[in-house]
């Protein structure tokens, strides 16, 4: 029997230059995380380019706040190892530059790894996916010639603070 899994799907229209802004942030993590792609600094939630995203998240999840927010730029061959975000109630991925052939976001069933994944998300521009922070997920190698740009982050209850240390996601 497969485990229970909840994935919520929303749409937030991205600003026309936001994907380029994420790419320009570069790789602040030096490939030192489970995401083997360009990953920005972790604390971008106060940047003005995320105003619409934050407004939407806070409308959908009024008892939560964004604790961390970062950008990822996947180039051909880049991928994310299977990982989760322990200590966070919800995590999210918001797609800014993708196509129908881009590498998906995969949620495997860790209790039954021989079974098909619990969910395979084909990214679409503007789609926002919210899932439990404890849900294992990965991105297979990106095979497209263009960049796959996504913003990710973590939500915590307004009253709950989660401590974060560098290297927490490794």
C-alpha cells in the first residue's frame, strides 16, 4: 500500500523578467547542496521580485510564513538528488522557465521504491506546487538545451521558528 501524499497546485503569473533575474543570481552554493545546479542564496524572501508570489502564498496559507526562498537554474545535465526539507511543514516549487520536455519533479515512494513514483510533476511556467517538507523528491538530469528556472522555498507556521544551519540540505 502506497503512503499518503498531498500535492497542491496553484498558478502565480511570473513577472516577465523574473527568470532572467534568477539566472543572474548565479550559484551562491557552489554545488554544495543536493541540487546539482546553480542555486542562489537561501534568504531571498525579502526581495521585491517575489512580492506577487509571497502575496499568493500568504493568501493560500494565512497561518504560515516563508522562512527560506531561493532560485535554481538547471542547465543540461543538472539534477537534484533525492532529498526532503525536514523541520518545515510545507515546501514549494514555482516554475519560471520550462517547457514540456523539461526534467520533472519526482516524488518517489520511499517505502516501496520498486513501485512507480507517488507523483511526477511536469513543470509549467507559472505553476506553484506546495507539498509537505518531509516528502522526498528529486529532479532527474535536465536534458533540454535551455535553462530550467525554478524558485523553491519552505513555509513554517507563523508562531514556529525553525533553526537553519549551512549545509542543512546536504
